């Protein structure tokens, strides 16, 4: 096509366009020797609008209780948005990892860091100012009850690990980064902004719980960016963190 344009038609310039969020098409265009010159502002404004909508949903449900639970809403919005605008869910990091071992190790490291920072930094810092975080309703029934613990474990690995990570890290971090031009700074800024939202997503826990969950969201966001936007890292890390918490409650090691 390019040879025909330049050699037969005598064109001086050939311009190729694709959706700013269709990474596969963008990579293909770059591989044939094209130079990326910019992103249409309209695409960035659409992404910004999606991020604002996500923010309204999170705050509207958790703070003002005027919207249904944000997790299924963000989950569905994210999957639809990436399917229509990005060509598939692999663009948010839901593709088969090159190495599951590396993915699991990064997730484990993120989980350990989150647990240690929560116990050694966040809890001591927030304790003088606020009461301990409020546990989710029904957590007191887990201690010593195997079937109850198993039901919670299923909830952890579906609603929390899979649902929240697609909604927060997979969807909102990417849309925030899209609005910022997809630079490295934009991804990190998106991860920080979404960690604040993630904290408010646990508003029921009280002030100390908001800070603790915000810190957890920041670690998960950092793991997402540092792993090359491998969302499986966040899903596994989130599952590991909550599983450790469930084990502690089941054996009575945590109040």
C-alpha cells in the first residue's frame, strides 16, 4: 500500500489513524516504520469522562449511598469499554502472562509488602487518631466455622480479587492514564488517583480503614505499573492479601 502511494500516486506523505486505545493497531503501525505524531484530544476527553464517571460511582455508593455497589458497575463498564475501544480485554492486562511464575512472585511480594506496611506502619500511625478499621459485616462469623470461611474465600477470589482489580486497576487506572496521554507519569498519576478512590471504596471501615485501603490500592497500582500492566499480578496479590486476613480471622489471630 505504501509503495503504491509513494511510487504510483506520487504522495509525499501517508497518514494512518487508529483508536488511541487500540494498542495492537498502534504497535502494528509502528512496526511498518511509521512515526507517532500525536493523539486526538477527543479520545483523551472520552477517557477522562469515563474516569470521572467511575469516580462518581465509587463516591456515590460508598460515601453517599445513592448508587448501587460500585464493583459490578465498574466491572461491567470496564469490560464493555475495553471491548469496544481497545479491541479486547488483553489491553487492560488480562492476557496470558509470559511467565506465571514471575507473575505469582511479583504478586506475592506485593502482598507481603502490603501486609507488613499495614501492620508496622499504617496501624501504629493511625491508632492515636482513629479507632481500628471496621470489619465487613459478617466477618465475626468466620472464626472457627469452616463452611463460612470457605464462602468468604470464594467471595474474596471473585468479587474482591477479580472484580475490584478489573474495576479499579484494569479500568480506572488505564482511563486516567489515557486522559494523561499514556506517558509513564500518567500511569503513575493514575495509580495514585485510583488508590485514593480505592480508599474511599472502603469508606465503611472508617478513617483508619480508608488510609489502610488507600495504601493497599497504592501498592497494587504500583505492582500493576511495574509489572508492565499485568493485571493478573493485582488479582493474585489481592487474593493473597485477603486470604491471609481470612486465615487470621478463622483461627482467632485477628480481632
